[in-house]
């Protein structure tokens, strides 16, 4: 049985310096009201999630237990901030923008160890499709 959070939560890879810095940057500028938690320090099973998924993408868990990942998770997070950030979230969720945002998110996630602030710990493990 999974338990949903009493309020939404944004989950990210706390071992990845790039991810942690990106979350800190977002919170410093967008001031979202939902908490951010490193997946290494929460009960993922309680949310119906796995470490494998949380290692590959940021996650948003809504109070009703629905989960969004990647760019959609960031859009959900931005919806909890001030109006201009809610508008950015709305833009990310527009049907013509959504696949582009998802592709950009995947590109960044695959290369996060190469980006500013990234370290070897940020590198994603090979996926089963890479083997």
C-alpha cells in the first residue's frame, strides 16, 4: 500500500551536484511552496516509487499520489510559485512545447555529469536500452 504525501513534494537526486544546484537555483528564484527532498533521504516505496526511477528523473508527487517525471515534474513545481513562474509552467505544459521540453530534459539528464557543477556522481547508470 502506498501513502500519498499530505502536500505535494518534489523529489530529486541528492547525490548529483548538478541536480542539487539546479533545485537550489529554482527555489532561490521561483520560490515554490512545495518542499524538495533528495530521494536518498525519503521512503520512496511509500510513494510507490523506485530508486531506479528517481535516479533517472526528478519527480513530482501530488497529494493524491499522482506522479509526474522530468520536465513535467518541473512544470508542476513551478506551478506552486509566483504568477510569472506559473505562466512558465503553463508554457511547459502546452501540447506543442511538452515534447520539446521532455527531449531537452532527457538530453540534460543524460549529460548532467558534463554540465557546470556536475561530477562523476551525476552520471546516470546505463539504461537497459544502452546495453
